[in-house]
DNA sequence: CAAACGTGGCA
DNA sequence: TTGCCAAGTTT
């Protein structure tokens, strides 16, 4: 691991921020001001999600709910509808809980430090540091995947970024480098760097504005960074989804309030061990495949009758079209039309 | 701490 | 087709 002198640190800050001022993505909609609400919404949406995916969601969300008070007072169903298809739906529920906490418990007064911001549901070490630095000027590093990748290469940090304990190693390494005058811009510049020159795949460090500071590139070992152990493969699961139609309505089932897609409506889903267990009229030759982070669902659609239970309901098209449905359910609905 | 938690893009 | 990646947090 490399250590930088105070002179190197100052050169790095200047080089980075000069580049950011010239070529940073200043037009991103969450960078038009430093409103903590706008920043928080963007940061939550951007968790594990790419900028291009977030952009249309963010614009629609801010149009519908422009202030933290609007979000606090909105029906949860509206928030989930705005989040439909974005995934990791607990983010949406927690975001509204956070808004309600700020409005109801803090009377609209935002926590202004990273430590205090972490009381908000869904706001962890990264997001709190991002909001604190961008909106309130706190000098803290926002250690996200970009920061891991960028600084593991610049400083040749060998800690495994898949391990939680590595977070402190990076935090401590980056903290003295954060620009005390522009901490928010510093953090966002690192993110821009990580998504342009210092990418995960096919990095272009040769043309990077901070090439001179890149120890891994200098030593020809950039490919080795960041150090990251592999994730395990998704578990394969076989499901039978039931299509039950009655008077132009379709039978939906509400998922349990914990676990995967909790609280969302789907066709009744039954896990099966093999396709011999399929009963009813099979609707497709091929199954619908849907992959989650840790599961791979292979779903066979069948047409059959099913008894009503307390978590099942026949819904008209107008009813289910106004619900927030998970993408896997949209796939099933689309498959029905084929 | 390891595992859970969505989805889309790309090599 | 498969694996990996993308502005993480919660339990």
C-alpha cells in the first residue's frame, strides 16, 4: 500500500477537482442544487443501481414528490408505484420512513452530520457520508464501490472489498485525502472517475486525469485491483405460476410481508421439485426465467382453478395496472399475451 | 459476519 | 448461457 505526502495529496485534490470542474457530469439532475432531500432520493436510488437506470425514475419521482413533506404525506402505494421496476423495494419503503422521520420527529430539520444521518432508515455508512458531504459540507469520504475501486488502484490497497471489515481500511486511507474545502465535489469526482476512466472492466487509466497518482497502473498490476472474492451463484428454483381467470379478472396472491418481493402481488406461485409436478393446462413450451441476486427462478405458467384464500384476490386489469408489480410479475403477464 | 435483497446490461 | 458488475443496507 502506498502512502501519500501532504504535497501529493494537495496535488491530487487539485488535479481531480480541476478535471471534475471541466468534465464532471455537472448536469445530473441531483447535482443542480444541494437540497438534502434531492440528494437523499438520488443516493438511495443509486444504491447498487446504475446512473442510466436511475435517471428516468428520479425525474418522475421528483416531479411527483418534490419535497420531503410531499414524500412523508404520500400513500405508500404511490411511492412503490414510482419505484416499480427499480428493485430492492425496501429502499422505497425505508426512504419514505426516513422522510416521515425528518418531517414528523425532527420537524423538518435535517441531521447534518454523517453520524446523525445514519438514524434514518436505509441510510448507512455510504449514503450518510454522501449526503453529509454534498449537502452539508462535512469532510468525510463516501466509500462506495467507485471509491473502493479507485483508491484500491491508486494506493494499491490489498484489502478484500467483499469483506465488511475492509470498509474501515478504505475510510481511514481516504479520509486525509478528502478536500476539506469541497468534500462533496471530491466524493462525486471520485464517482465520476470510477465510472469513466477507472472502470471495473476495460479501464482506461492511460488517459485518466489522475494517471500520475495511480500506483497499480504505474506498476502494471492494475488488473489485480480491487481485490474481491467471488460471490456465490444464484440457487435455481422451479415454480408453477397459476393463471386463474374469472369474469375478465385474474387471480393474484399477496406475498408475505417479509422476504423476497415482500408485500407485492403476483400470480399464485408454488415451488415444485420437477416439471412432472405441473398440474393444469400448461401455457408455454419454455419457462419464464427471472434472476435475482441470489436466486434463479424458472417459472412454468399453467391455467387452472384455485381456491380463494385470505391472501388471494381476483383483480380487474384496471386494478392490477394501478398496483406496483415486480418485474417478474410483468414478465408473467407479458407471457400471457403470447 | 454472511446472507438476503431486484433488475438490467454486457462480455 | 453464464458470470459479473452497478453511487449499499439490514439482519
